[in-house]
C-alpha cells in the first residue's frame, strides 16, 4: 500500500486467512473457513499491519504475497490484529486525509485483484477439503443443506456447512455399534467399547423409551440419518441426560468416531450407512483425536 498523506505506512496481509486454512482440522477453523463465500467474507481475515521505523522494536515476522511491494527501507512491520472488516477500530483516529486514502486504496484495481485472488484460493481449498472426504458431499446435500436466496437473483444456491451435533453423532455410533462382531483385535476392542458405552448411556438416560426401541420400531426404515435424528430431537431424547452424562458420552463418541475412521476401510462403513459414515468423517475433521 502506498504511503498515506501523513507519512504513515500500513499494509494489508492475508496471514489470518492462511492460518485458518492451516488449522482446518479444528472445529473452530473449519466452520469459519467453509463459510467464506464472498470478497466481503474475505475481509474478515485480511489484517491491517503497521510499518514503523526499525528503532521502534524488532517487529513481527509477517509473510506477504509474492507480488507485494517491497518493504520500505528502515521500516519494520507489526501486527495490529485488526481485520479489514473492522478497519475503523484502527483508522478512526487517523486524519480524514489518511482515512480517505486508505479506503481509496482498498477500492483500487491492485487491492480488488488481491481480494479476488484470495477468494479464489479459498474456493480451491474448500474444494480440496471436500474432495478429501467424498462422503461429505452426500451429507452436505442431505443432512445440512441450507438454502439462501439473494436479493439480486431469484436463483437458490446451496450453502455448505460442516455442522453436526450430538444427535447426529449418537445415531451414527448407534448404527455402527451394530456392526457384525469383528475378528480383528483392535476392531473387536472398539466394538466392545462402543456397545458398553452406549448401553451404559441408554440405561442412565432413556428410562422411559430406550433409543434402541425407537430405532427398532421403524426409524431405520427412514431414508436418511437426518430424518432419524429429527425424530429423536423432536422427542427430546438427549435432553434427558445431565450435562455431565452428555459431555461424557460426547467425548467417548468422538473417540469412537476417530477409531472407526482409522480401523475400517471406507467401503465397509459406507456399505452399512453412507450418511452415518459422512457424520463420522465430519467428526474426524472437526474434532480429531490425534
């Protein structure tokens, strides 16, 4: 970014966006990264940095894109931790001339191209995330599809979301706890752990109508896991659990999901239930245990 009228030097960098991608396997990051759709979304992850005379301190190690202008001599860079979307929190104290010059730069062809390239990189990386977990496509199409309608167009488009909850995970674990008793030692250990934990949880929570009976009573005839979980949600099945019991079951089930992913070939679990396997993949992406 050119020097501002007052002599102030600042720049914009996509470092937070790149960090978000590198941390894609954390629950917090994957939701935010996959929600990026527009240039305006990108600006939530474009940081404004300050360039200050070197005698002001050692500065921060901040990477720039290959086509960035060279760092002015005798200046070092410092994080502000303020994103372009919230720029006023930083530039509000500047002179009107500096503020005007700053906003004019963000509308310049160079800046607009920078934002568009950053958005394209995000889109490409979003495709890579989904491509690495093919069953997510089925889940996102049937389990967590949100339609949004734009004011400019009459068309509807699908907005990807990688959300899941304890009901989704509960049903997936319940489905895979019905796997045939395996012979392989690690798989057998997992089978015993899944069933022991599920039975213990059911006995403590479902004192009136066990979930097993609900499922045996015809819920598996429904087409998707979403339909199964919607029935359980409507009946408030998991709400019967105390916070302590539910947190315990959640933690155990996350471990089971990661173990299922590690110990079984995808084709084996997909053959049992594709939606349930897609949930397992979601859990592995958002809450990996290793």
